[in-house]
C-alpha cells in the first residue's frame, strides 16, 4: 500500500520536528520515529484506527499528543493531517473538500 501526504500534513510534521528539536536535542527525531511507526501500523492494518468521519480515520501516536488523520483511496493511504490533539478540532476538514475537487 502506498502512502501520500497532503502538503499541509507534511508541513505539520516538519513544523513539529523543528519545535520538538528546539525543546530538547533529538526530541524531533523521536517524534519523527513515532510518526513513522504509526504510519507502518496504518499500512499494515488500515481499518484498525477509529473512524472519526465517514471514510476518515485517526491513528493516535503513543508518546506525543498527535493523531494521524487519514483516508484510503485506491490502495493509497492519504495522510490528511498530523494533528495536535489539544488544538482546534477538525481544522483539517476543509482539506477533504480540496482533495476531492483536485481529483
């Protein structure tokens, strides 16, 4: 199964890595490792995460307060957001509409 990040989701990962590295040396790398482990879990068991919207799921990271918001389209996992869980909920919902209109 392929994995594709929407650009805003990739920027969220990049920003979080920079922020965590500014807090403690190597913490950004640990965050990135956790994201990688979660994506591997998603690819292996794509339907095991909680469905939070129709055809949209959220996989929670174990150590960091983030969830990977994703959908599945034609054998590809599409990462819609890497969302901090203590910030505005559902801020990423407009990305779904943008994604559908670009197809």
